[in-house]
C-alpha cells in the first residue's frame, strides 16, 4: 500500500508522465499491492539503463557498471573517500553548463552545483518515469 500511496502522490504532483513510461493507471490495485507493478517498472528501468550504457560504446558497460553502495553500509575509509570526492566537486568550476544555463542558474559556482541544478531542473519530469532509478545513479 505504501508503494501505491507514493506513486499516487508523485502522479498527482507531476500531473504528467514521459511517453513510453507506464502510468499509475496502467496497473491494477492487485498489481500494486502485490508488488508486480514495481517489478515491471524496475525491469523497464533496468532495460533502459542497459541500453543507455551499452549505447555509449566505451569501456563502461552494463556488466562493469559500479553498484551504488548505501552510505551507512560503507566502511569508514569509503565514507571518507566519498565525502572527499564531494568536497572536490565543490571546489571544481562548472564544466557542462552552457552560457544560457549559467544565466538561468546564477547560483551555480561549482561542479557540485551543476549536479544540484540538474536534479532540481528535472525533478518533476524524471520522477514520473521508469528511468527514475537509473537516472538517480547519475544525479
């Protein structure tokens, strides 16, 4: 039931979904309650992530992709490495924003800020799609 409530809330807030992504109305109450709806969305996201990674054609591929670790399950050494990496991103200048985007997001002063701005900018779009979990691996 928690899944249904969360999905319904997201659907109500966003009010739309990206084409080719399943809508809440595509699932029966039984599918939602049993977890079948979540399994379908998860399978679609996994397929899209695999297609996206394999499309890039570089040494990073689906089989070699790194699995995200929960911060609380990391060793103290890995936690420190992670926080050092975030601090490094906060020191680096922005790298991918266009001149127009810089005017639109004047608060972006670091590479880390670019990630935050991208996440905020796409929140209402990406949270309604099966690509949500894969997208969140990057943002």
